[in-house]
C-alpha cells in the first residue's frame, strides 16, 4: 500500500475528524474509500449501463403482458368501488 500526503485546511480537517468519529470511522478510511470509488468509477458506470441495457432488452422481449392494451381489469375493479 502507498502513502499519500495531502494539504488540507485545519478547520476542514477538524470538522472531518469530528464527523468521522460520530460515524465510527476515520478520515483516512473515508479518503481511501473515496479514492477507490473515484479510480473505479468507469467500471461501475459500465456495469450500471450493462444492467440497464439488459433490463431494457428484457422488457422488450417479455411475454407478461405488462402493457395497457393487454389489461383486462379496470381501476375500479382493483379498488372495489
């Protein structure tokens, strides 16, 4: 693992330490997690796009009759008015 040196305003770091303590974590852990997510954001975005495409493809090929034209019930039927 590598070390990273940052220059951060004293007040910002003080407030970050307080917040991290209330969340039972550390500023170091939060920065490490942020950088990890930042580094892999493209992979995550690609996975999300792949999942979205898969769901859209599935919605176009499904035979469940989810459209309005195939519905044989009315709103009143559902709510028994």
